[in-house]
C-alpha cells in the first residue's frame, strides 16, 4: 500500500474553504436575524399601541367606577341620615311654632280618623 500524504497546500485550501463556509453561514444567519427583526418590529409596535390603548381604557373605566362608587356612598349616607334630619327639623319647628304644631296634629288626627273609619 502506498502511503498517501496530503500536500501541505491541500490543508490550507481545505482550511480556507471551511472558513469561507463559516463566513457564509454567519452572513446568512445575520441576514435572517435582520429580516426577522424587520418583520417583527411593526407587529411589536402595533401590540404596544394596542396595549397602551387598552391600559388607558381600563384606567378610564376604573376612574368612572370609582366616581360612581363615591357618589353612591354619598347618596347612601344622605338617605341614612334623612330620618334624623327630619326629626331634628320637626323638633325645631314644634319648638318655634307650638300652636301651629298642635293645629297640624289635630288636623292630621281628624283626617286619619276619617280615613280609617270606613
């Protein structure tokens, strides 16, 4: 059998080819990454816009709901306090005008008696 030895020039040639192939693969990979980024960027911007609009809508809804809850709380407090205010107003009216209060009480008594007698 013959001893086959590679010529020193052949190793350098193979090495150059390997390096060229690696550079080609790296260039193709970079080009693909660049293309992917170019395609993905508009979608990313669209998602960010939609996300911003959605967050703003949620903030407006939360603010509106908070305002409604505050108003409801105020109205509930007003209704809860109404009987006490009515009693206070009646008491001060009776103290300021006792004869009128007796006349109104007699009139109401007479009307109630007539309505319930039937």
